[in-house]
């Protein structure tokens, strides 16, 4: 219901947060594609940490300040410069350019290795992962650091026409000195047909998660069922693909020790078609492959194909739909009922119902239209020794975390209700940006890539609302102490957003006016101060410079004696008494907040809406009934947030109210969080710190409400 209160246009003051950042211009080769400079570059976490590499100059051994741009002639993996490595710099821009401007964006092909990283015809130098910096995966980047990578040839099979394919594997390490590390094998997806940019991007991102846990990671490429590409590497049968994976395993067991890894302790990880191949390794080599992590993979393909073929099979109605495309890529037909016998091909190899299989960690979406959820369920049932299901799957809450076998801690099925294929990919994008990024990174896999625009933004740990030594009503502590506090708390980025100047004589009381905001003469020193701090903290934390700008609707408030959030008695005397009730104050606030959203949406540089429910600051002192508050919140959720979403605005998840005795809550409600998630409105954590010890406060409240929703 809507609670109807008398609305009186009154002098209300609240703020919109505008974070201003400068785009760094990069000198690019002629014809450089704007995809790299504009679209993809906006997804790059430029402040992400990296694995230490050292350069030697005369008698000095120094850690690289920029692993992508260093001028040493010799490089080392240790701080004493004893362990020499072949290392090459590789910028993100040049890597992106090389791939985007190639005809096929083909990866895993030694013929396309850049001369700058090439050690020999069968091996590259070590270089720092670039794709790991992309903020497109549902895993917090702030806990990670970019690993070192190199690529080697592991096999050179030939096709019937005598064409040779040089198959490579990427190797990732975050600690070159650590020995006898556990081994992780990461196998890319792509319907057994694709090995483009998305394969390399996903390899780098997932490998980075495992290197952070102490693994040495190996990511093999394999021949494809595609009909176009490098001769010898295409038109592969399922048997040939499995032969490649077996060849890689043989190479791995012989060479893992070269990279200080233990081939007797292997974890395999695969996404989609890669999960099918990972399951194959886990089933075929269970003595060494102890754990398998399988994301939305076709794990019981005999059952799937049988159901497609059967006249009354549970998938027979899907013939010709998206789900069937996934199968027809290697069945070479769109009519599964006419498919010839494939007993020696990929699908037969896909059924693993052996209870001796090692630990399996299965992640599957119940709404996956590409890989049916029944296949994941049947593998879990097989591990448990249960009767295998033969009917169409219906989601059950017990499957949200279901034990698979006796090792209930390490063998589980996680069925995510309603989730589609590739539910772990989140790209912040709208409109043309959506189609451009999806086409480049995931080609046809765009059905899910933009369904949570803010998740990728939160992949790094950042405080989006921090003040400085320039704040006249703050602690006046040096800004460096604020930044040191953020670094100590593990933040990758902070936005320093000082109060922008108010119009002259906006407040009649000169003393009060001086306590509120910057003055005009302070703007240049403020900007210069932060520019210098950016240099000092380069490589340790990313610092964004911004302003917290007061929205002054019609400037009615030029004679308002004090701010509405200054003290409870001011709130009461200036607003509640003139308007007649607390309810009227809230409704007037929301009326003008709607104007703020409309104004912010009209700006070319989209601001962030600061502490949207600042009006709650004295909610304990002047409470509403539960019904009144719910009704007023309905206005915000039903009428205002949809406009913010359509305008592409973000919102400050401001936690300052939790430290206000008269409030005791963040300035964002649980219902707002849920609505923002549905509408795709990014919620950015903001401590609103006016003192160094307040930076990062209540960050766990934010992660519990937003990142884990």
C-alpha cells in the first residue's frame, strides 16, 4: 500500500557522489581497435597486485615497480637475484591489439607467439598474466595477485592429411621458489569447437585463483571440432580430442617437476566442455587426480543423447533449440535421431558412473538451457551409489548443497536455482557495450554475461567514499594516513571524494559555512595533493580523485540555517515541525530524491548517488511505524530505483549510519539491495570515512549484503 501524507516542498539537502577519474592515453599501433582502448580497458583492474619479479643492475637487486614496463637486461625470481628466469614484458594494450586485429583471435598456436615473448619455437619466456586483470569473474580480485605465465608445446599430432598441430599448455606460478606444489589442471570450454580469446581469458582468471592457493597451474589447449582454423588443429573427432588430453597428461607427469609441481597430487578444473574433459582425466587417472572441480559440464552424455533421440525423451522437444546446438557442434547434424553410431566418439566417453572416482565438486545451474542439470545430478548420484534419475529435473532446495558420496566435505553438488550456463561470468555493460564485449570475449555465450552488472565492479576491494585532510569537519589527519589505513586493510582502490564548494552565502552563518565544504581556492591544492599521493602509492593502491557534490533543487535552501543531518534538534526544528510529521519529511525527501535521480541521469558523466537514505540518520530518535516505513520504501523501490537503473547510475552503499547512535543502520536497506540486484544497479561500498580509522569500517556488512547475495 501507499501511505499518503501531505507533501510540502521544503528545503532539503542531500548529496550525490561524483567520482572523477582520468583516462590514461596509451600510444597505440596504427589501426588500434577501440575495443581495446575503450571497451575492454574499462574492465581492467590496473591496481591488481602481481607476483614479484626482480631486476639486477650492477650490484643492486630490485623488485620491479611495473612488471609490464621494465628495462633490466636480467630478471630473477628471488630477492637476492640468484634464480634467473627468462622474462619478457608484455603490456595489456599490445596483447589485446594482437588478438583483436588477428583474423581468428586464435590462441594456443606457437606460430602466433609474439617475438617479444618467444624463447624458442616450442616455448615462450615467462611473462605476467594480463587477462587476470579483467573484472569479469564472480570472485573477489582483491585477494589475488597476477601470476607469471609461460606457454610450451606438449604434443604435435597429425591429421589424416598429414597436417601437424602444435598443441600448447599455459603454465602459471605465483611463487617461483616454492617446490613440490600441488598441481591444478584448468581445461577451457567452448563446446569442443572454440579456442579463442575467451579460452585464454578464462584460463588466466581461473588459474590465478588456484595459484593464490599455492598451486602450479597447467592449462592445455586441444584440437577442435571447428571447420575453420589452422589445418591439423580442426575437424577433430571426440576420440582425437580425448587423445590430446591423454597426451597432455603423459607430458604433465613427465614434466611437472621441472616447474616444481607434484604430479601425484592433481586437481582438475573444467568449465562447460572443459568440465567433460576434466571428468575424463579424473575418471581415467584417479590414483593421481584427487579432486575434480566441474562447472556446468556435460558429465553424462550417453544419457543426454539417449533422451534427445528417444521419441518421448525428456529433451526431444528441444530439437533445433539452443540446447541442441551445443550437441550438434560435434555430432555434425541438427537431427540427433539420424545421428550415426558414435560409440567410439566423444559422447560415449562422457559417461562416468564409477564410484571409485575421486572427489568431485560440481556447480550447475538448474535453469541451464545449454547443459541440462540432469547430467550433474546423475554424476552425484553415481558417486553416492544411488539409483540414477531418468526424469526431467525439478529444483529441490536439498540440491543447493548436496553430498556426493561418503566424503561429504569434498564431494558435493551445488545446484544454483534458476542459474543459466556460465553463471560465474559477470560483465558490467549496457546497450552496445553489452554486445561488443560479449562478441569479443564470449561470442555466442552472451545469454548470461551481463545479468549482474555490479558483480564485476566489486571484484576488487574498494572503498568508494573517503574524505581527506581537506575536509573542514573531519579529523584533519593527513590524507596519507587514510590511504595507509586502506592499504593495511587490503583495499585495492579508494575514491577520495571531498565536499565540493557551496554557492556563496548559501548558509548565513559564516562559522557554520566554513565547517561544511571546500572553498573555491582549495580546489587546486586538493587536486594537486591527490595527484602527488597517486605517485607515492603507485603499485600499492589505486587512488581516484572525486567530489561529493551537494544537489540544491531550486536553491530554495539558501537561507536554511543548518544542515538536516547536523544534529537531531536541528532536524526536528527545521523539518519535522514545519512539515508537521516525520512521515511528511520522509515523503518530501523522496520527492526531491526523485528529482536528484532525474538530474543525475541527464549528466554525461554519471555520478554515484551518495547515502541514499541519509534521512534515516535520526530514525531512532524520530521513528516511523513499520507500516509507514514499508510504504515509504515502496516509493523508493517502485518509482525511483527503476529510473536510476535506466539512467545507468550507481549507488553508494554507505555504512556511516551504523556508527550514529540515533541511526544504527546503513543508509541502504535490505530491500534496496535486493531491488538493485534485480535492476542491475551497482552498489559500491563507501565508508564515508572522515578519519583514518574509519576507512573500511563495516566492510563485512557490505559483503554479506551485496557480494554474497
